C-alpha cells in the first residue's frame, strides 16, 4: 500500500505527535508498505529518507503550548506537488484542524483520507470559531481516529462526528531491553519533558522536592529535556540544587536507559494532555509511575491500576505519594510488574494493526465506490445508445 502521512508540527522539534508519526512510519515500512511523510522542515534539516520537507515552520500559540506550524502559498504548493507525485492509496492526516499542513492537505487531497486527532481541549474557542472554515475540509475525511477518549470528546464537542479510539503506539521491547546506567541508579526520580513549558509540571515537582529530599535524604532528581536549567531550580534552597541533575536533550536510547534506571518516574503535567506517551514509555522500561490525575493519564494508567495518581497541581500530595513509594520497595516492585503487563496493549504490534485495519476499510470502500461509478457510467452509455 502507498501511504502518505501528514505531520502538522516541525519535524526537528521533539513532540509526541512527531514521535508517533515517526514510529508509525517505521512500523509500516517494516511491514512492507511504501510510506512518505510530509512535514514542516527547512530543506537543510536532516530528515529520514521517507520525510519530504514542506518548508520553514513558525511558532504559533496552540493548545496551551507553542507549536511550530507551516502555512501559506509555498506550503500549499508543496502539498499539491507531494500529493500529485505520491499517487497514494490513502492519506493519513494528523491534526487536520490545526492551521498547518494537515488542513492544507485536507483541502487539496482526493481519495481516501484518514485523520487522527491528538488534541484534548474541552474549551477551545478557536476551534469553535473556525468550524465554518474547517467543515468543508473535514467532510472529505473517510475515517477518524482519536488517540484517547478525551481527544475523541474534543472532536465530538467542537467539530461533530465521531472517531474510533486508537492510542499512540510504543515499541515496548525497545524500552524493555535498554541497559540501565549505573550513574542514573540509586534512589533516583526521573522527569522527562520540556523544562520551559509550565504545563509539563516541573514547577510542581520542584515545589514538592524539598520535602521529598528531607524525608528521603539519599534521593535525587534526574531531569531530561530542554529549557533554562537555572530558572528551573531558582525556587529551590541553594543547598538542594546539587540534588537535581539536568541531562539536557537526550537520545531515544538514553531516554530508554534513563527510564530503566530510575526508582520512580514522576509525571506532574498540569493539563493539555490528550494521551501521555511518556507514561507508556516509562511502563515499557519497567519504571514505577506516579502521575497527576489528569483524565488522559488516569486512562493510560488503568485508573490507577498500573501506576499511582496524585491530585493535579498539588505539590503536597505529590510529595506525600513520592515519599511513601520511595520507602516501600514492595509497592514499587508491584507497580513495575503491573505496568509491564498493562503496557502491552500500547505496543505497535497491536496499534499498528488497528491503524492498518482503518486504512484497509477506507481503501476498500473507495474501490467499491469507484467500481459502482464505472458500472453506472457503462449502464448510462448503453441506455443512451438504446
């Protein structure tokens, strides 16, 4: 099958949607399909061979964050050229409602279109206001996927229609096979996320940290992600700042090793999450998970069966749970075992098969319609001759 995938966000800026698209493309290629990904990127940006750059992205406030999107005449021309050259059996557009390549592709594409909705934003005034513009493009979509029940709810409430829920995928074995790193072991707490994005929750964790370190004196925090490190620890007492180690941006391999090494992974995100891919990665690596009780996180963790939850934005609740878990090796072992079993439902072997089933359904439907049209045309011609 020839599959065209549209990425709305800049390829060279790490993010959950980009990682999902990258891993989906790799999975489909391993299955023998031909895949091309159109993504915002400069022509000079290093990209995998299956990625086609669509031009420079610009930062735009979007869904409580800053997304790097691509829009305009040059982008529209590249979209049309990519679609024409690709002659795809199916187009898979991610975030078709975002003001980027997804919407441009939805306008320009013909044939079967599958759309995946990642956003969870129950009060999006922008999406409501833009509905009259979006509607003609969205009506062309053959099948809709939402990465979580909360992304599906956002779609239903703002744009109408419905979607099948297929979660983000993870290569579970990649994380499970990672070798722990000795320097990252020994009463360590892990955090992975953008330091300078408040909704990722690092300020909440920093507020809880003095109490955690007071009650677990040999604990330390490992932080992986980009941002201003000095600003991140500015609120900590000076004598505790050495107990926080910033690793900067890490490779996929080092992220897996980090998650395999820590005693406890904490996800203090405060909102705007439609899924929680890092929780799935942590469980894949065997890390016990403590997360804020966002609806999306609770769903990923089986409502607390595969990981523990604390009250969102409550630093005291976070500290209480973290101290209790770090002092209870049996509970940590139980969470590792539960998480490792639970996470298999998110492996690409399952998620990829579900997405392929959607592709096959829409392409079969398109073929059936085309056959009916040809039969109808021949019938009309025969009747005209008679």
